[in-house]
C-alpha cells in the first residue's frame, strides 16, 4: 500500500510541475515557432516543388532553368515557418538552436550577423558526402523564419551539375 501511495504522490507531483518544451531537432524548432510563436507554416512535398519549378523555369533563361531543374530533382520535402511578431513570452533564441544543431551533427555553412539580425545556414551530411538536410534560420528583433529542406544531394553530383561547372569556370576567370 505504501508503494502505491508513493507512486501516486510522484504521479501527482509530475503533473504539477510546468513542462518546458524540449526542442531537440530542427523540426521541433519549426513546430514550436508554428504553435507557440503565432507563426505561419507550410510543408511542400518534393514533387510539388518540381512541378512549380518547371512552371517557373519557363520564364527563365535556359541556364537558370536547367540549374533549377537539376537542383529540384534532389529535394524530397520543404518546411517553412515564419512569425512576424513573436510573443514576449516566447522563449527561443539563436544560441539554443545552434547548440541543438551541433548536437544533431549539422555543419555550419554560413553565419551572418548584422546588428540584431542573425542568419545561419546548416547542412547535415552523411559519411558518403550526401547532404541529407539543409536548415536556414533567420532571427531578427521580433521576426523568426526557418526553412528546412530534406534532400539527397551528393556533393559529387553537385560538382558535376552543368550550372556548378559554369559557376566554377566563371569564378576562375576573375
């Protein structure tokens, strides 16, 4: 009977302690901003992006169109969230996100700091140099935006893409 009373006591205590969000992945951050930060969010499957890219590429020149089509072939899913005005009680910051990204083995590719604006670009790669996820976060004063792209882009395939070779050649000329 004591054992049951003790377990009941622990059970009641556990419900009385306010629970905090455990943000342990990029998807958790996107969901948290969507749910708690009054954010706008959407998820698009890769096939939808390819169809949209094919339609949009009709208004581009041939080189741009080819680059868009080559890159879109490797996108599996796109998640976006944006909040114009995060609530004052909204407890999320760039340093917390950076810690989680390092723990999840994402490589920091670009970091831009300008006053109160922070833009970070991260990539998760597997052991065969295949980019599995790309994550971009933008933290401004009250605005937060995040984009996650699920992909299977091999770095060797990227380097062999026509547009990449052309960009590399142009940069070598300068």
